[in-house]
């Protein structure tokens, strides 16, 4: 099934299709969900507090604003991803998408290794990134 999904995504990208935005770190292209790698954004669909939801909306909005400037490269998922494929994003200027989202404090670094991922940030704590939320 993964190979079929990869073929669908590769074809969609070659045709210049623009992904839809699910949340700050997940997109959908031709009906296939793709987890963007190297960063983690707040949870939009299961936030633990209003503060996390606010940041999640801001992260989704920013990704939607720049998605046309993002080149996607499918990469192997290091960990089980709920059936999603994984992709690295790079902006037209060469800057990694993860770096862009982290710089705006709409995400935190999140790099999985084979078989394990780091603990997720608690976006409800006062120490969580907050300067981008207005």
C-alpha cells in the first residue's frame, strides 16, 4: 500500500498539484496524508487547552500561506505514522520548512529515529513557544 501511495504522491507533485493543509505539520495530496518531518506543531484536532488550539490554528494558517513555496521530498518514516507518508519540506529560498515554522514559534524540533520519537512538547505550559500567537 505504501508503494501505491508514494506513486500517487509522486504523480501529483509532478503534475504540480497543491496539497491541502490538515494542520501545522500534516498535509493531504490526492487523498493521501503526509506528515511533514523534523518539526511538531500544536495539535489542532485534540488540543489539551485553548492555548494549544490557538497556536495550532496559527500554525495551520502559516503553512497554508506558504505551501505554494514548499518543495516536498518523500522520505522514509522513522516511526509508525498512522498510515501517513513522510516528507521533508524546503522553501523556494532553500530554507527547511521545519526551520521556518520553528523560527516563528509555531513548532518545535521533532526528529524521530527508527523505532522511537522524542516526547512531545506540552503546549499548555507557560514555557511553550508563544511569540508568534497574536
